């Protein structure tokens, strides 16, 4: 009887997993790494950004406009979009990173995976509004 209960639970979890978007799965699998990268490049604002995205994805399988905007901000952060602007915290934090530090390669891989997950969002309107730049 105990084994059967486990089978029912396993099946329910498998069904729940299939309902998740690639973004949900990405943040489940690599959320800690994304958080560390966001803190490294964006400080407390980067951490708050990732926390907000994770909370939104935990609450719904739908991607809200707010979450879409936050995903674009996270993408910009990881792709170093604003490091040339000396008035932004990203510029200061980026300057502190040694280009040969292995974390640089990890951030690049996270960015690739995030970009791929963002491109796989199914609704056409959401996909278009994510404006992913490779």
C-alpha cells in the first residue's frame, strides 16, 4: 500500500512538472546560481530582482507582464547591458570582477540558458514581448 501511494505522488509530481514552462524549470534547476550571479553583478537590487521572479513563477505557470519586465532586467544584468554607465551599480560591480575568474564563464552559461528558456515561452504575445537579444 505504501508503494502505491508513492506511485500516485510520483505521477502527480510528473504531471505538475509537465505543466511548467522552460522558465519555471530553469529557475528550479539553476535558481541558486542565477541568484549568486545577480548579487555579484547587481548587489541587493539583483537579489531582489531574482527573488521577485522566483516568487512570481512559484505562484503561477502564467508569465505576467511584470515578470516579463523583470526577466528583461535580469537578462540585461547578466548580459552586462549597463556596465558602461558609471552611474549604475552594475558598472562598479563589474569592474571588481577578474576577467579570468571562473565565475565569468558560469555567468555566460547562465545567460545562454536564460535566453533559451525565455525564447521557449509558448504564448506568442509573451514571446514577442520578452525581446531576447542574443
